[in-house]
C-alpha cells in the first residue's frame, strides 16, 4: 500500500474548481514532485493534505490513517511535516526555538510538569534539543542558532523552515516551492539535502516546485497539474515531453 | 559582552544565563527581602502595590504578550479572584487553601470563557472580552447574597496556621506574602518559557497556520493560555482585595482592565521584566502626579481625567518611539553600553517581514 493515497479529491472555491477529481499516490521512500502553471492547484493539494481545507469529495489516506477524519493538529502526529510557500516562521523567536516548536508532536510532559520544571521535563527538554541539534548540524545552521528570525535573510529562512519540518522527525515531508527565491548555489545545496533526506533519513518527500532542473535532478516521479486536474504522471523526462503538459505551459501549437 | 561557552544542553535550559546573571537576581531578591527594614509603612505599602500589579501584569502578559490574545476582561478575573477568596473564607475555608483555590477557580472560569472567545482575533477579541469586564459590575450587584453587592466585602485578617497577617497593622508580613506569591508566579512563568508549552504559546502568536502544521493544537493552547493567565490574575485579585481593605462592585472596573493592558505595553510586551517595569509606572503614576501638582501649587484643585490623560500620552509616546517598551529600551541601552563606543545607529532596525500566506480560515 502506498504511503499517501489521494482518491478523487475535489475542492471548489465558489465557482472555481481548485482541485478537480484528482487521484495520485506517493510510495514510501520516493521523491514525488507536483508541477504545473500558477493557479493549477498545487498548493491547494498541500493544504488538503494538511487539513486546512475540507475536500468536497474524495478520500486522503496516509500510512493507514484516514486524514479526513482528523483535525489539522493530528496530521503532524501521523508524521507529516510541511513548509510553506511564503515562509511561515515564528518571527519573534530564535532559530533554535523555531526548531523546538517542530518537536511539539513529541511532547510528553503536561502543563504542571512544565510549570514546575520537574526532572522529567528537563530530560524531555534535553532530548528535544539533541534532536534539534542534529538537524542544525545537517543543514549547517550553526551560525544562526540564536538569531531572531526577524533579522535573517530570505535564503536562510527557507532553510530554517525546512529544518523545522525535519526536526519533527516526519515520515513524509511536504515542501511547497523549496527553491523559490534561492540562488543557484543554494538550489544546488537543496538538491543534495533532499537526496540525503531521502537516502540517509528515509523520509518520503512530496514537493511542489517550478525549477525543472531541481525536479529532474532529485525526483522519481512527477505529477503535472493544470486547472486542478491531472495532466500527466511519470518520470521527469516523460512528463516534460508530454504534449498536454507543453500545451498547458506554452499554449497550442508550441510543440 | 560576555561570551558563553556552552558545553551541555543544561547550559541552554537553566534559569539564568550565567553565574553573573544569577548573582544579579540573588541581589535583587535579597534587596526585596530587606525592603521592610529600609522603608517606612507608606512606601512599603506602595512597594506591595507594585508587586500586586506585577502579578496581575504577569497574568495578562502570558496571554497578550506570549500568546498574542488581547484581553480587556482581566478586571473581571481580578474581581473573581478577590470574591472567590473572600467567599471561601466566609464559608470557613482556611486562607492557605482558599487563596490557591481562588486562583484555580478563576483559571477554570477563564478557560470556559475562552471557548467562545477562541473564534475571535485581535480587536474583536478585545471588544468581546471587554464585555466581561462591564458585565462583572452587574453580576456582582445581582449576586448580592454572596458578594454583598454595593456594600461590598471586607477581607478578614489572614490566618496561616495561627500566624496572623493584618494588612494595616502588619504591612511587612503582608508584603512578604505578596513577595512569595510574586516569586512563585514568576518562576512558573519562566519555567513555561523554557518548556514546549511556552514555545507553543509563541507559535500561536506568530503564525497559527504553521503552529497547527507542527502539531500545536491551536484552540487547546489558547484555552490553556487563558486558564493560566486568569489563574495568576485571580491570585493578584485576591491580594488586591486585601490591599484595598474592601471590595465592592466598583473596585474592579473596566478602567482597571485598560490600565493592565497599557501597563504591559509600556513595560514591554512578551517579557517578564515588562510586567514589573509596567507595574512601577502604574503604581507610582498617581503619586508622581500628586507630587508634581504640589510643585505647581495647585494641590487643592482636582483635575478630572488628569491621570488617564497622562497615562494615555505615555502610552502613545511608547507606541510611537519605543514599541519594545521600557524593557526594550533597557536592553538597547545595555547593549549600547556593552559595545561602547562601537554601537552603530541602526543596529536595532529589523528587516520587514515578508508576505504571509493568505489566512486560510
């Protein structure tokens, strides 16, 4: 059985059909990309998986759980972590604190234990910090550990968001345009990181990305969307040469 | 600049950054303990007042500064704390139980009130909670058999296992009671900040969408924030009841709510220090004004609205020139001194934040 399985999902905003009878599945251990022109419904698919939107019809299953039966907060507990297209970090907190929020799903202590800071709370806190430190090491964030997000450059914020998602120790990572706004070198770093995330950590990656260089470099399979519906699915090369995909991007007769 | 060479995770977690900081706070605590021997009864009373306001400020700070939920209803929770303590004492419950219980009752009621308020944000939440403050007045009058209505209630002498604390004749004992409560509340607050719950509060404040994506239960976290905040405020209310010597329906008006909110903004939102700095301003402003009036030789003439006017002006000046409050100014001054003479003019300018993801709900 696939790790993530979306069947016949449909979502409408007023008269606009944002996601139209979409079905696809992501296998464990693969890197899967969703591409498509602006407004194709790529981020909406992510928001459906994160349970920010309720689909009109269809089903979403992750790792044997029916996602549609759980509130947004539970999605993280199942092992799905995500980043956002426009960076949603906690601006008035340090990088370290942001990553520690990523550990929230592993919280074992209750309010009273934390208020009194019992030895258990301390042990838990140290365990969280160890896990976060590994992520900081992995993504080379040491120089920024105690800096406030509000003063950081865009590229670093992108990495911090990826780090926060990784800190939660997910089974699957949803990356919403991880390379947008990054320089060529930063994109290259990202490519290696995604490779390592898959190979060393064994995390499945589902990403939305416009940079076809990155997509063809790291992805096993690609799904092309247009107007909320599936255009093509296959290896990056197959999708890139698909006439329907070229038509959606460039118009009729361009091929 | 002190450089910290961290060798274990405990270095990051502990209460005080380093020994020097711990020493500073130890000296501060020693000073606070020695205060009754240094001050006369009047100024000791003022110091007690500052501490009580600081406890109430800590309560609201947790909700507004930490979790980002503005509340103008905290005067009602002060009242609830004061009345539940007094009513419990009336029923024969000893102070040592009735006082913490007053905090717990206020906390539970606050959590329940938070449920409908959860759907509101920003200014709408402020308006909704303000109604609680306004309603409190009427509710106190309507429940006259318990609360004494407009006649009010008079706090009896505190009795802890035979150890008596009479607010008027033994101001030093009452001061110590308030000081202990302050230290405990501050410690609880500080502990929360270094634990997952405190970070969840900040996450809800800064971005609800990504907090939810990280597995933070938004409504439960907000309810917890309301609960803890109201519990601390309830304790402050109980102490305020003793301090004023009498509580009735007009002791805790909506003006108190507004003063509390102004206090934490002036002190510095989101910081423990801010609650204390703000408390100094709120507690000493009326005294400062009457002293100033003496200088101008108009002591016999009452000027209506002078206090509120000056307070409002201070608030506006702070929002315009120092949004970080007194504590923010202090931090900047300290860094300036530490770096002297190398501080640059624009060191504290922050980059504007980027476009946020459209609000999803």
